[in-house]
C-alpha cells in the first residue's frame, strides 16, 4: 500500500476546494480545508471522480505506480465577469 494525496483546486483561481467528494476505488472521501484527501491504495491505475455542487464533475485517471500526489482542477458552474 502507498499513501496517496489528492488535492482538488478551482481551475480559475487555483484555490483549494473544501468539502468536495472524491471517489476512488471503494472510497468516498470529503476534502479538507486545503482541498486534500489522503487514502492508502495498492500501486495501480485508478479512475477518480470528483464532485462539488458549485463545480462541474471531473473524472481523471491516476497512476499510483508513478506518483503519490495528484492535483485535480474543477471548473466552476458560474463564472462572474466584470
């Protein structure tokens, strides 16, 4: 097993997104105030789904055999333009 860190960030502002749901393998985890979740996984390829009510869902493959830290960017559903 390896400890994997996934951080969820706003695509536009690059700021962390707290309370996003990260689904990987058999786990459903909620991001902390820094937009992070930590999970122990076997070295393998995984499909990750990230959800938050203010953002479009994002799906992404991660290869835990090559890295243990990943960043996933979500696009906000509403973009304010001045």
